[in-house]
């Protein structure tokens, strides 16, 4: 398969994941707005609000603000520059971004760090998106909790996302993990990132800050 064809498949796969996340966030925002509107109607009726109503209203407003922040993470900036950053920061952002996704509903997401996870040099938004793809891919292909394992291996920091269940005979949605791999590599092309698939999920890797500076020099 040509590199151009691989890039097209990767871009198409990311757009599919992007649209799923957009629908999920839009649904969650709609639900929060509905509860705020319902509370406002009670106040408009002149009823004396009790503490539970006010606490619920504040909670929904805070959650709505969080959802809007997640929504702002979705656009991909084509002109974004590479930056020194912590892989864990991108992982935290990805976890928040996919928190409302149906594939994660009722499932634990565990983070395991193996040794010292050093800084990397990458495009922050692209790395966040690639991690989200990896986590959702692991959730899609099998049951159980999702584990995100972080480690520094040579010149790379790697995240391996896997489900903690039996390996599936095939993808129930008919989407090959290879397409998720191509999506991650398309997202991380400027960051020199790589990705691979395994029976229970995917691994994504980007160069450490030290390795990136050595190559640039």
C-alpha cells in the first residue's frame, strides 16, 4: 500500500473518531443544558429553591464548563508546532476527552507507569488525539477495564493501551486495528510518532525530548 493511501486511510479513521467524539460531547452538553433549563423554570415559577436544587445547578454549570473545554480540544491545528511536553499531560487530556464516550461507560481506565517517563517533543494536540484513538481502539476490541501503560524505552516514550479481557476473535465493529494505527501515525507524522497494533489494543510511541534534540542537532 502506498504512503499516500495509508495517509488517506489514517485521516479518514481520525475523522470518524472525531465525529463520534463530537456527537458524544454534543449529547452530554444537551443533557446538561436541559437540566439547567429545568432548574431555571422552577426559579421562574417563583418557587423558593432548596439547597439541593442550587447545588445541582452549580454542579451542572461546572460540568458544562468542563464539556466545553473538552470540545475545544477537538479541532486539529495544522500549523501547530512541536513542543517539549509531558506525555502524561496529553494522556490526562485524552482521558477527559473520551470520558463521555459510550465505549468507556462503566469501564475503569487505569494508568500504569513503568519507571521514569521522561519528557517528549511533540505537537500537543496531535499527541492527545492519538492517545484518544489508542484508548478507544482498546475499548472497542474487547471487554474489561482499559489499561494505559507508560514507559520510556530507549529513545521513545510509549503508551500501550489494552483491554483487560480475553483477546477477541475479531473487531465487533469491523474496523481493523490497522486503521487506528494509521490514524495515530497520520496525526503524529510531524512529531515522528509511530504506532503498532497488538491483540488487545495499540501502542503509540514518540521520541523523547533528548532524542529529538539529538536528531535535530
